[in-house]
C-alpha cells in the first residue's frame, strides 16, 4: 500500500512539473471517472429502492394486463429507469404506449410519492 501511494505521488509530481497534453488528459479523465465512482458508492443519502414501487402496486395488479406488469417490472428494475420514466412520461404528461391510461396514472402517482428519494 505504501508503494502504491509513493507511485501515485510520483506520477502527480511528474505531471505537475512536466505536463504532457495526452497524459494529462488521460489522467484527468481517469480521475473524474474514479471520483464519480467513489461518489456513487459512498453516497449516504436515503435512496429509493426501485422495487418498492412494484410492491406498492401489487394490490392493483388485477387491473393490469400481463404486458403492463412485465413493463412495470422493467421500469422498476433500477432507480435510473424509474427516474427516467417519471421525467419522460409522468412529468410531461406524455402517454406510454403500453400502459392503459388509468394504470399509467396509478404508476405515476406511486412514483411521485418517492420523488424526493431519487
């Protein structure tokens, strides 16, 4: 671990005193990538568990077709998909071609309860 730290410091010093455009660009891209990755995994905010929406809607599945349930499973498979669906369909009042209007309204109202957790 000590050797790795020495290597990182040596590379940083070299890049500081002898900048090379391609190497500096590569270094900055990798640094940004790592920082974004660490930020994603070390996030301490309370986050939405995407399948919570699916479980909240289960009592209403009698009104859903099998195609709509499969589409809902796909939407609730990740937090990013839920967020994308909410902003693309629910916020813009654009219709989803798979959901019936009443079912789409149920899905959007359920998601809207958790928008603070995106």
